[in-house]
């Protein structure tokens, strides 16, 4: 039995995902190595939308890959990742493959990473189902058409039979969402899934994700560098800086009363409308002292601490 430290949750219900003491270092874990993740602890409850906010290099994608067990071979990892009480760190690769896609799925930034250019998109979605035990072709087709409707396609036949190059950017992102959701996973991780899109299509993708969350009850971890995408969308936000979670709370709480200097600086880049990035009144980007590299004491010197 694993003894876990207590982490406050946004709801008094059993956690779906529990991450405890997660540390990741790439390459040789010597004195000069800078950890990509440092003592990360958090819970995700069923049906919750959790935003992970931070700039490039803060450890957001490493965290996502750690949950899925997809870190490269040169990564050194410590800590626990529990999904429905099962420690995924102790599971063998066969068990992890059974969980990926069926119980935990991921939406990548570029649909091209998950879609083959030489297969019809409907076949690609049903192939995921087949890999996870849905053997009857007619049933796979039926379920695929249902999920295409859920991600707000009206012309399901055209979409099902199309090749990726025949679809628009917004349509491709909805296909990626459909592929991630086709086995009805309990948890979906979206890693910068709207980064390359214009604001109109970003809003469209967020509406689809929110609608599917409400209909299916799948929990969602939404990774982004843009605070504007979380306002009115996420239930909770965790702010990452230098591989740590420095604040964790409701979006309104963190955005209105940020306690960490990094969060304050990040939110200064977003005007009240939360629509367009701008400079500060002095014409310079806000900064906080010290550097992301070096020993732990350098990170602590810039005021690093865990928020509530």
C-alpha cells in the first residue's frame, strides 16, 4: 500500500488521477543537471477540466508524457502516477498500452502527428477502436459516426470518407479530438492542442472540448501557454514554473489574486479582455529575477513556493 501526501482537490470525490513526488531529469542525473520536473503533486477528479499554464520549457509536456509513460529512454523519473488507484509507474508496457487510448488519451498540437495522410479519417478513428478490442466493423463504424456528431460535424459521411488533406485546420483538430475520444476514455490530455490555430478556430475547438466534457464526463487536462484560453473554460488552473507547480486553484482565484511572481508577470501580458498579448505600460515584458538553470537555491531565490 502506497502512502500518499494529501493534496487538496477541487471536489470532495475520489481522485481519478493522483501524481505524487514526480521528478524527471533528462540525461545524466549529476550535480549539474536541471530537472525538467521537481516534486510535482496534484489530483484530477472525474469530469474536471484542469488547465496547466506555463511558458515553453517549464515542464508541461514532460508532465503529460510522464502520465502516459512515453518519456524517452534518457529520462530519469521518480515518484508515483496513480490512475484509479493503479500505479502506472509499476505497470509493464503491455498494461500501459491497454490504458493509452482506451482509458487515457492525448490530443497533440499538430493533428499530422496522429493522422496518416494515406488513410481515410474514419478508418483511422475505427482503427483505434479495433486496437482496443472492438472487433465488429459495423459497430466500429456506428460508434465513429456517433463521435463525429459529438464533435459537431453535420456532414458525417463526407468527413468519414475524407483524407486529411481534404479537411480544413479546424476540421482536422476536431478529428484529432474524435480520435482521442472514440474509446470513451476517463481522462484526455490536450497538449497545446490549439497553439497553431487562429482565435476563431481556437474558440471552436474549446467549445467542442467543453461540450464533449459535459456529455461524456471525461476529465480533461488542457496544457497551454495562453491564460486567455482558460478563462471561462477550465474549472481549475495549475501554473508551472521551472518544473514545479507554483499555484493551484480555481481560474478566478488564481487570475484575480495571483500569489507567485511568475503568475503575476504572466498575467500582466494579458489585458482585461483576455484576448490579445500586449507589453506592459513601460513597453517591456515583465520579468522575475534569477534563471531557470542552475541549482535549486537559484530557483527558490525568485520566490518559488506552492500556492493553495
